[in-house]
């Protein structure tokens, strides 16, 4: 325990000017600290009761300095009164500095818990923007959360959000827009997981499905109404192809290339000259532009090669462009279908369905070849693990047949099944 010094008077304290620590007496450990600048403040020095070893190996008692305020704003009498209260706390086994630290930590924790859902969502969206290979992905996150989550959860503290709140946000769209609702639920779950990982909340995630929301909402698989892309009937394709071939605008060329290759519209609109081997009649789409994140080689029928030759060529850059070499908009081909009076009958993506139907109904194309033409993932994991080739030669024969079918007048196209190679089916 600190020794009591001889009690100093207020006048004696006022005269102290030497830098250092000066005992003023009356309360053990009460010191006046004088800085080199002349600033003075009150300190209560006390032992914590903890013993540590110095580098020399000798034990020493751990002491702490508790600030009691500056002098002369805090007078000698006030400093002595504060020091006595601290001593009383110490006598009861309460360390005031430890209490102060705990209170500060509690305040910081409370501030963390005050983070709102909209603030947490913004932080997660920034992460998604950095991760996404397609900027649209982060934009979709923002739009869906703004439309369906923020009206209910936006201004709530993430620490206060419970299952009942998430349910309230999802219920209005759970059955009417099941696909959208499922994505919104997953995004809310991601935001809440981020909040937990960063110390803004504790406890289970209120947006998880299994063992949580599945107890209060119907399973998506039981209410989801599968909406198929409108696809042009097989027998109407040759007539449509003839009309499309009469057009010479860039959206028409892009749509024709999409149909000839069975590719997704995004893959076609992003096609670059350096990806295309005209001599080998192969278009190699890099993995970063593929939905499955794997490079995909597309065999080009002669009609597709001739179409590319009709487009102003360059060594590199986008293939299908509009003014000044800019990329065609995502709506360019959709608007073209509308202009051709096909808006109600077909979609751009639906052309892939027509190709798939044609392969199934008018050819003997094996399932694995058909799926690879459309760049679908192999459902069987064991089969996917052993698959090394990409069946390019077989796919090339099918795409040649497809191009021939498209160019055959409707009256002569018929409905006979053809093999993908001479001499029989595979």
C-alpha cells in the first residue's frame, strides 16, 4: 500500500513547478504531475496486487496511475475527495481502470450493434462488386434488396433482426415471385452473416432456411412455377431464318450467330475477334465469360464462318458492335425480335430451347453431345470427373446439320431424324 506523504496546503500545491510527480498527502498515492510544459494534473497511483517478473528476473508489483483531472480546474480538495472514492472501490476489490475499460468496450459493442441493415447491405454489395466478373451481379443485389428487403429491414439494427422480421419481408413475394424471393432470402442471409462476422450481432442467422424459415414458409420447390423461355416451334425456324437472313444490320447478325452456335446472348455480345479461329472454324470462349467458369470451344458451321466474314473484321476487339465500336446493348436482339413481330412467340434465349428440341426430335444426337453443345454442366459428378474431351468433332457435325436445317425451305425441311454422322446413329 502506498505511504501517505505529509499533507500539503493548497498554497504549497500552487507553488509546485518542478517537473515530475509530487505527493500531496492526506490520501495514499495522490500525486500532482507536472509536465515539462508546465501543465499539471492529478494522479492516484495504486498497486493492482499483481506481480510480474522484470527482464532481470526480479519480481515487481504492477502499479496503475488513475487520472483524476487537471489542476487547477480540479482543486486539491476535489482531488483528495476523488482519490478517497477510488480507494474505497479498491478496498472493495473493484479496479476503477478495469471498470472504465469494460465500460468503454461495452459502449463500442453497443455502437457496433447499432449498425443498420442498410449499412451492412451496402458493405456486402461493395464486396460483391469487387468479386463479380459481371458488374450486373452486384447491381442485381442492390435492386432486389432495395425493392424487397429494405422496406422492412432497412432501418433496423442488425442486432435486433429476428426470424419474424425476415418472414415479414419475404412473405409478400414468397408465393407470387418464388425465384426472386429465394434470391432475396439468400442475400439477406449473406448480409446477416457479414454482420455477425464483423461483430455487429450475435446468435443464429435469422435468414437461414433449414431449421429456421422452413418452419414458417412453404418450401420453394413446392410453390415454384417453372417459367420456360418462349421458344419458336421447330418447323417455323426455317421461315424465320429466311426473314432474318434478309437483314443486314448488326443486331440481326448477332442474333443469327447466336442461333447458329446455340450460345447464350451474353457470350455472343461479348465475343472478341481474338477468340475466333477462322481457319479452324472454332470460337474459344474464355472461362471468365462462361456461366460454368470453364473455357468452351464452339464449332462454327460454314454458315457461321461466312456470317463472321460479312462483319467488318479486326485483329482484336468486339465482333458485334454499334456506333464507334461500342458493344451492342443487351436489348438489341430482343428489340429485333419485337420489330420482326416475334415478341410474343420467341425470346433470344428461347432459340437455345428450339435447338435442343430439334436435336432431340429431329436427330439422333446423344444426350451428352447435346448438353455440351449448350455448355450445360454435367449433372453426374462422377461422369464430370472422368470427362476429359469436349466432343468437338461430334458437336461440329451437329452444328453443320443445324445450319443446313435452318437454310432448308420450310416445305422441304421435313421431320425425319438424322444421325450426327454417316452410317447410322450414336
